C-alpha cells in the first residue's frame, strides 16, 4: 500500500505544479523554488516527517524533500555548534545529491545533442 501512497503523493505534487504552471505566469524555476520553500516550512513544523512516514520513499523523490533535508541538517548543525553550526552543516546533507546531479547532467550532455 505504501507504493500506492508514494505514487499518489508524487503525482499530486506534479499535478499541483502543472496547474500552477498552466494557470499563472510563474516559470518552472519559480515553481521549483516555491516547492523547496514549502518543503522547508513543512519540515520546520514537523509535518513533512509525518508525510514521509505515511508515503515512505515517495516523500524523498520530489523537490520538496530538498527543502526538508536542508532544514533538518541546518537544525542539526545548530544543535551541535550553535549559530556557526548553521553554516557549517547547511550543505552537508544535500551535497551528495547536488554533485550527483551535476555529474550525471554532464555525462548526459556528452551523449545528446541540444535542439537548435
């Protein structure tokens, strides 16, 4: 049943993003930033963890999980080292994903041709 919940959660987020894209003048970059901020706010209030417990790994796939992960690592850094820990631990949790995205994008770019 968790697979169904994961599919529905990710599908609902895609549907919301597509409706926002179709009905407003926001660009995909704006919508992506909006979802990251929403994920961060849900993490602050503990709602995203409850969603993740319900839908399983499906909560780790959308861009909202980036905001959730970033917020959790910032808070963890604050607990360990105080205010300076906010900056020390900020990208520790998401750095692997960001590097992987850049490397895989470069590899795909090598083997594909852009449209003219």
